């Protein structure tokens, strides 16, 4: 059985809806591996924007991965 399409987007949007009711919360930050294009497209479709890149943020064995820093402003 294949997973339902759009479940990731629905989960993130529900989190954002709940976060909007948290007094004083102005933004949500996240990081995503730079070459994870599907995840980046999902976050961008919701409204996250990239504001930087941390080079060699993660290491798996001998391979390093950069991370994009993303933010969604709630106000």
C-alpha cells in the first residue's frame, strides 16, 4: 500500500496552525540537508525561506552534508 500523498505537508501545516496560537512565538526555524530537494520544495511551498547554509553540518562516515537554514515568520 502506498503512503497518502500530501501527508507531510498536512502535518507541517497543522504544526504551524498550532504554533500561531503560542503567545510570543514569532518564527519557526528548521534545517534541511542541502541536497534533499523534495523536502526543500515542501518547506518552500508552505512559506519557509532559506537564509543561510551551514557547510559540513553533518557527517555520515566519510561523507559530509551541508544544511540549509530555513525560517517561517509567523508575524
